[in-house]
């Protein structure tokens, strides 16, 4: 019998080949996603804007490939929504490096009805905000009134 196919692994930003431009198929292979996903992400993330060749082929630069890997990490590993990932990318400093990819040992969701970990968007609520503290305090008061 034939051997089972192994799913392609996405690479880290350090493993991106040293080229000026990448076509959509190459980027899809590097990120281990389908080309139609890349085309969809172009509509959702304004920062992802590959140039087009004279024949209409998308030409991704290294920074575009790094952004694709970061978007994939946020959506698939960190379980951000598209809106959450867009906000995260918009709020980070423009000259910052993309975060390191999540480890391979990240927990997977089970398909059963067992209690699974909820997706968490870290970083958004880590910074203390006076407004958030006021809202939390008022919500606690409401809960106490309802008891």
C-alpha cells in the first residue's frame, strides 16, 4: 500500500529563501496554505498587497511572505478572528519584527463534546486601562446586586 501523505509544514521567517520576489504558489507552499486563502487575505488585510507583474501574476516580496506567516500564526495558532488579527497587526509598531511562530506542541482542539480551551487573544487586555477597570468595577457591583 502507499504511505500516508504528510501535511506540509509552514516555515519560519528565518527559513524564507533569499529571493526578491515569490509567486503565489511559492508563498502558498511556504506557508502551507492554499492560494485562494492568500487571495482572500489580500482582501481582508490591507497591509498584504503584493505587486502585480505585467502579465497580472502576484509578486510577493519577503516582507509580504513574513506577513503571511504572521497572519497564519495569528489565525490558526493563536485562534484570532480575522477582525482581531487585523486589529493586532494595525496596533503593532510598523518597524517591529513578526512574533516568533508558536511551538509545534500547541494544544489541538478535540472534535468531541469535551470542554476545550477557549481561543484567547492575548495582548489586548494585558495593558491596564482606567476605563476597563471602571467597567469591571461596575460589572462586579451589578453582579453583587443580582445575588
